[in-house]
C-alpha cells in the first residue's frame, strides 16, 4: 500500500507553480490546425485493424443555468428545443465515425459529460443511446464502465431509473459547496437534500460507483465552512471524490467575470482548506489517488494504483487507458493511438460542418517518438508516483540518464528538497511530494518553456 501523503508547507510554497494537469502529453495547448479528418480516418483504420477496445466520450453542451466558476464548453439556454438539432448532428457524427471501425471493437467505457447531459429529455436520452447501440458494440452485461455527469437540480428518481435502464452504472455528481452564501456567490443553489435524493436513488438502483465533485477557493469560502461541506459529503459516502482548486481566470472565461474577486479566499486560506480536507478524507478512510482525486480502498482506481495499472487520459484517472478514446460532440477530444484530435468548440461550426456531411475535426497533434517517450514517463509518475528507468529504457531503447541528462540537476534539486527519491534506477515521489506531482512531471515537459503559464491553474 502506498504511504499516506504528507503535508509540507515549505515544499508547497516552493513548488506550487502553474502548470498542466496532464490529462494528455503533449497537452491540448500544443494542438494545431494542420491535423484534420484525414489523420482521424487514418487513425481509425489502424484502430480497426488492431481491434482495439474503445472508450466513448459524448459531450452534451447545454445548461439551463450558468455557474459563474465554470470553465467548461457549454451553451446556456432555457430553450430545450435546441437539443434536437444538436442530436441530429451528433447522430451523424456517430454514424460517420462508426463506419470506419469494426463492430467487434467493444466499448469498455462510456461517459456523458457537458454541460448538463440530463438537460436532454428522457426521450432524447433514449434516442441517443439507441443510436450509439446501433453503431457501436456497447456491452449488455453491465460489465462496462458507463458513466454520466449529473446535476441533482436536473435529475430525480425517474431520471436515475431511466439512466440505469439505458445501461449507465456510474454517476458523477456536481456539488462544489453546500454553504448557501457560497452557492449564491457562484449562482448555483443546490440543497443537500437534492443531492442526497439522487445518491439514494443511485444506490437503490445499484449504480456501481458514485463520484462527487467539490471545489475549494470559491468566493465566500472559509476553511471552517468548507470543512462543514466536506463533513456532510463524507456522510453521503461516495466511492470517489474530486476536490478541485478553483482557478480564477476571468480574462479567459467570461462567466468568471461575475465573481467578485474581493470575496475570493486568500492563498493561505485555500491551502488550509486543502490541508483540512485531506485530513478529513484520510480519517474517513479515503485514499489519495493523485491530482485532486480520492477513492475508497476497494474502489477500482485505488486497486489499479496498488497494482500499478492505473492510467490517465482526457477523462482523468482511468482503468481503461488501453482503449482508443473517441470524443463525440462539440469540443470533444479523441486519443486514438498516437493521434490527438479535437472537434470544433463552436456549436454552430460543429453543426454546420456535419450538416455538410463532414466531420468537425478542427485541430490536433500526432505524437512523435520524443512525445511518446515523455508521455510514458509522465504517465508513470502521475499514476504510480514512481518510475523504473529500466522499463522505459527497454520500451524505448534509450539510456534514461543519457537521454534526460540536461534535466538531472533539476531532479537532484527536487531530491535534495525531499520531493522525490532519486538514484541510478528509479524516481520515487515521496509522501511530501505527492500533492506536487505535477511539478515533477513538468520537469519532463519539453513544451513548457514555450508556453504561457497563465493558461494553466496552479498545482495546489
């Protein structure tokens, strides 16, 4: 079992830098417009030949109400009629993609995100799932990981019953904070009772896993009131928790301009919130998986980390990193072999391109040999908190210390500071360094110096 994480205020002050979250390497910042549908078709052909299993991500961009903190690709509208034209184009995309794949390729993982997927009516959800089942090999035995993001204000018992009937067995519930003053400051009023009702329904209907999302650093939050939220959430006993650091970037995300910057907690208060949260979750039996994620010891993520099979992709930590990830819908990202590609993030452009019977691929990247090597290094560090040089040397036919010789002084500095343990055979991220694993990964990022760090959130 991995050692527990250790809080070290001095290390945090020194290494709490802005940097990528490494849901991919290279990160989406490196995507460019020279990648298009031809590259996607080529990658799909290779996937078909290899009969690789699939992970599908479906983006539903609509929300009825705006949450001021949100940085997701979404369309705020009360007009439920806007969903139908979008679904028509989404179904076209499903058909265009699926015809380049083999029906024998099983969909091991499915995830609906957004936006608010339950913005769709029950009939529309049925329609969409029927279309997916018609064109992809979705599993019928409940063995797949089929998840959906839920806004408890947009779901009830009948909604949860429908989702279970359609094959979903995992739910991720947006909660963020339970304090009414904080909720008003971010325009997301959501009672504990609404959230508990959805969780009770999920348990009764035998959903396999429940995740709850929290955010610290929101306006009007204090260490005391956020600790109360965490206490209430622990009483709900979710299988997993995501505890995100709010990154206030109003110059990039227009809704955040409605947040009063004077009401945001000071950096020291944010650190206290995180430290208390870790103490509370650890006392309640949760394991720190990494990168804001916690899980109970019998959860698949915790078991995979113990067995060193945990992976990470655009859907976060996963046990399905061996699958080709196909993103469907506006702004959705695919990772197929060495290809990353993203659909247009503009709803009209996405719909108009598909109306012309063309896929909406707008940008992407094809990994080169150096990208593949660094991706493997970062994946090992961020998932397992350790890296055996011999494995990388064997896989990529390199001498590790020779290849990364220029980075050695930085790594030695981190070792001297107690962030990592470094010798001729391996790197091990120490308990005091696990909260800062992004900073260790950033050492291996060949693109970081060229990038504007203001595009990224801080590590903590």
